């Protein structure tokens, strides 16, 4: 291990420890009970808030129980059911095609490995890693907009490409903290380190952060 890698690992460890204190109850915001429910919720979460997805899935998950249920669903009915999450036509196409893949190629079970997850219709690395980490307990880093932005600002990653950010973070975040690390960055991104105006003056990891344009407390 190089000196640089070792110092980045230390930095990641310090950031995680501080954020764990700040967000002791951190967890994935999407509600689900099975890997299939998480997969469907993640497809619906594109360009939509987690709260809105949860409102839709509470009744959706009571009606559709299996991958085959989604594959065989009436398109117009399902479109109306998920309409509040936006982009509903494309989302229904993905959910139905993904359900068909799971039903036909994986005996109705969401696969628990990256390669097979990536082979499902509409499933990219972010979604696959979030499913692996949160539904199967496999160490994985799913790079969403919060994780990417904060990792770059703090100086734990450099690339703008989410796949490369995933590789950079995977090299320095301890395996047993990978899933939690993503939730912590998401919480911090929502509450303090917003995309437009981060509240750096009240940020608990300020001293470990490399962001060059840190904000200062507004003068009264
Ligand atoms: S110091 Fe500012 S930019 Fe850095 S993590 Fe905190 S809020 Fe974000």
C-alpha cells in the first residue's frame, strides 16, 4: 500500500467516525422487505424523492408480490399506479422487462451477485450495488449523486465518472462500512452538504474536507 492510499484510508475512517456520531440512525430511505421490492423501489426512485416512492410502493407491494406479477402486469394499470413518481412510462417498461428477466432467467429470484444483477434490464452499477449492499449484506458502494458529490468535495475521490468513483472509494473504505458510508454521505448531502449551497460552517467534517469554496456563516 502506498503512503497516499494509507493516508486516504485514515481520512475515510475519520470522516466515517464523525458522520456516524452525527447520524446514528442512518439507513436507506427506501422502504422494502425483499430484494425484489428494493429493486422496484430503486427503478421508481430515478428523478423522484424517496418519500414519494415510499408512498407509491406501500400499496404497490401489496398487489405485486413476485417478479412474474410485474412481468404480467397490465401496462396501463401499472402506469397509473406508479405515475406519481414521474417518467412512469419508461419506469414501467423497465420494471416489466426486469421482472420478466428475473422470472425467466433466475427462477423468480433477484440474483445476489453483481454480474447477474447487471444483466437485468434497466439495472446499472449503482442500482446493483445498492441491492447487493442493502438486500443481501454484500459489501458494496452504490454511487448516487450525493455519494459522488461529497466524495469529490471531501477529497476521497477525484473522478466524475460514477464507476471510477466506486473503484476509488472501494479501495479506501473498510468493507464492513461500505454500505453505511453511502447512507452517511446521503444524509450529510441532504442535510448539510447540499449541491448548491453547502453549509460548511456547521459541518462536522469541515477540517477533513478539501472543498476549495467552503461557505462561511452569513453575517447578521
Ligand atoms: S465542509 Fe462543506 S463541502 Fe465539505 S463536506 Fe462539509 S459541507 Fe460539504
